[in-house]
C-alpha cells in the first residue's frame, strides 16, 4: 500500500491518502492538547500506545459484531483504515460522573450513574464542540433520525462490550467519546479511535486515573498511566 500526501492533521493524528481511493493511513502523534488546544505538550510514546490500544479495541468490537474502519496495523504509529465521511457529531457515553458532566449538573465526580447517559457534541473547533441534542442534529442536517438511532444502538452495545472487558482487568470505564462515519454505500461504521485520549479509565480499586486526565489536571505520571493501560488491555508493557 503506497502512502501518499497528508490530507488532514488534527490534534493527535495525521491522515494520509493511499494508492487505494477507499483507504487511508492514520498516523498517531505524541502531541497532547487540552482545553481546546490552550494546553499543549508531548507525551513520549503516546502515539504508539494509542495506536496499539485503539486497534485492540476495534478488533474486540469487530469480533462482537460492531463494524469499524480498521483494516490492519501497519507499524507502531500507523494503521490502515477504510476511508469514511465522518459524521460531525461526537457521541459521548457516560457511566460515572466526571469532567464537564459534574460541572454542568452539580453532581459530585465519581458518582455511579443509575444508567448510562448518552450525549452529543457538534464537531466544530471554532464553536468549541458545543453540546447538542437530537433536534439540533436534525436542523443542522448532521445525520438522519434513522442514522442516529443506529448510532445510538451501536454506542450502547459498544459500552456493554467495553465495560465487561475492562471490568475483568480491574478498570472502570467512566466515559468515552466515539465518532462514526459513512462508507460510500451509506453504511455507518465506527471510526476515529478508542484510547486513553478519548476515554476516562479508572482503577476499580483505587480510582487512580489512567487516561488523559493526568495531563489535563497536571497529576503527573502521564506516560506511566498510558503504559499501565496498554499492559492491562493487551497484556504487554512497553512497545
């Protein structure tokens, strides 16, 4: 597979075209940002770890009936994926109160929710990715009602699969962000990544944070937390 020009660069990844029109290469960077890019740094080895963890999770989900963009891992930092038209809606699933949910609703961080809470955010950096609802999505024509129902169904199934998998590894899945995209035939599949950058992972016993919150909140040991997640998820330590 021939890697060609870079067609997109985000905060944590670069996307490259390939010799196949329906496939692209994703390169995971070590760059770390928070608070809409106001805080920036690099986390040594983050790109490799996120690539490995995300690919592991996508394979797990594929084995459980969730269609994803994953084709194959190419190298430590790169993965070959199906090219999709990303739906500009970030889907957030929350199992335990943390972050913005705690601030918005005045609920103490760490409280376990009676049932998962599903939220949508409009993917627009200039607007700060605002919280939106079904009506907003319909008015903005971001996705149809039928497509949104399919996305919701997939998200709840993904939550169940990941929670059960992580529970066996003494990890609480606090919350996570997903992105979906359309293939050329209109089919919706899971895209982007699932990693410590896009999820909150807590040790089930100590509630130690094992994700990007260590960077956001200046808790230290960021690289160690990412390495610990890699070890627990894949059974492997340093790459």
